[in-house]
């Protein structure tokens, strides 16, 4: 695994540490005509070669150069957005994973690790727990708070200054954090999270005096925290069986 970790470190160096904003703007403006693009891909190939234990395998840096050029050129012809940034990084790392598996990971060891993951009870329980708190709980909490949400939506005196779907994503991330705190046994983190959210809500509603909205958010927060804690406790109980 040390080879892959070194390659991942090399990728982070090449894409973030050794790449300035001016270089990115030059690539985006000139695309395939930018000499910075070729220099950037060559740097990645060189870093991967440096961190490769077998210096006789020239095919590895060559593949990194070609794939990095193709992936970056594809991204440069798309709009600048977070989605394409994530896809770009995933593709780069996927190339490194494949090269590592082909050249440095014995087939038997890979098969044993894959089998171990599939037969790991903890991985399945924790994975199922995260899926439950992200998806089913979102629907259940939405149904449970529907009547109060409708009252807010029909209140003509309520001035909406919230971001679109911000509440949904805040709820998802807070449930992920609460579930993580529970299964790792760090219950003090839940108290810190509640305190932080209470401070933010107090500063947000102090000037507006929006009582209905504050009560709705308080109900939703308590439901979200309680359900996440229950799922976490159930997962923790199953993990220790």
C-alpha cells in the first residue's frame, strides 16, 4: 500500500501544491495550445516515476502523462464547476489505483482483501447506517414536519431569506456527524454540535423575531438528532454482538 500512498501524495503535490492559479487560468484560456498543460502533465509523470520503486517500468509515467492530459483537456472544455472538479480528481485517482493494482498489487492479495471487506460485518453495518440516515430519514423527517412546513410556506408575512435546499443539506451533514459521534463513542461531539447550531440560530433570528421558523427548525433539529442517535445506538449494538 505504501506505493499507492506515495502516488497519491505525488498527485496532490502536482495538482495543488505545484500548480498556481495563473497556471490554471492559462490552461483554461488556451486549452490544448497551452504549454503549461503539457508541463503540468509532465510534472505528474515525473513525480509518479520518482515515487515508483521500480525505475525500469517506464510505462507507468507514460500512462500517467497521457491519461492526465486527456482528463485535464476534457475538464478544460467543460464549465468550471464543483461537479467536474470532483469527476476530474476521481478519474486521476482511479488511474493511479488501476496502475497500482496492475504493477504492484499481487492478485492473490487483492482477492484476499476484497473477500475480507465483503465478509466484514462492521463495514456492512456502518455503511447501512450512513445510507439510512442520509436517505430514508430525510423522507421520514420530511413527512413528520410537513404540517409545520406548510404553515410557514403559507404565512405571507414570512420573508424567505434562506438558500435553496440549504436546510436539507444541513440536516444531512448534521445526521452524518451525529451518527459518526455515536458509533465512535464521542458523545461530547453531539453537545458541541447542538451548542454551535443554537448559537447560529440565535444570531440569525435575533433581529427578525421569526418565532414560527425558529420553532420549526428546533423541532426538525431535535427529530434529526434523536433519530440519528437511535440509528447510531442500534448500529453500535450490532457491532458489539
